[in-house]
């Protein structure tokens, strides 16, 4: 039985919805067929069990460009608020920053307040996600299933990656990260 701990970071501008996403993890139940859970210790399902740890990070003037918060991340959720066009415009900056610090990891783009935002801003977010060859998730506090779909997609992607990854290499990374 292998147990993997996966670091998923949530990044974006202040007020974009990072905390909303992180607090919504209690709706995401462990995925038995994948042996993965998000935000809680997973049960033993299969030969591989994966716990996804979510960390939120907000840029400020005082933070260095290469933050230790970003290092060793296995995936990133880039969040914007579709009712605040400034946060949408800064999404590519966040994606570039994550990739520059961490390297090539799966990116997932989330547009918060999708029920209140404009179609124009959602289309802009989709174009950015397409540029990074990543999925885009319009999410809303009114539609908990939208957040659940985001986490299910992340769990599928990372579980597939972990099953194919050598456990010795991965455990070495986790030990260095603790």
C-alpha cells in the first residue's frame, strides 16, 4: 500500500475566491475508484491512496517572486472573480509565475462567481486556459457541483500521474518537502 501526499496550490488576486474554493473541499468526498481524496486524510481504497493538500497563496508587494509556497506543487488552481475584470486580466501572470517557479505542472483555471460575471470575462478566461492547454471551470457558490467537478478533474489527473510515477522518487520529494 502506497500513500501519497499531493500539494495543490490555489493562487490568484485578493478577493478572487481562493478561500471559497479551499473551504468547499468538505463537499468533495473521497473518490473510491481513484483512491484519492482532497483536503482530508484518505481511507485505504486501492493499492494507492492519495491525499491532496490545498494551500492558498496571494501575491503582495512584499512577497518574493519565487515563493516557497509554490515549490513542490503537483498542480495549481488559478482563480479569478468573473465580476472583477482586473482579476481576470491577471490570470496569465499567475499562470506564468507558477510555471516559472514550479515547472510544468497541471494548471486548472477557475472563474468564481460565474453566475454573476459577464460572458465576455468568461470567454477571456477560456482563451487563457486554452493558451495553457488547461481546463477552465466556471464556478459559483450557487452551484456546488461546479466546484465538485473541478476537484474531480484534479483528482483524476493527479491519480493517473501518481499511478504511473515511481513511488521511490515521489516519496523522496515528499520527505524533502516536510
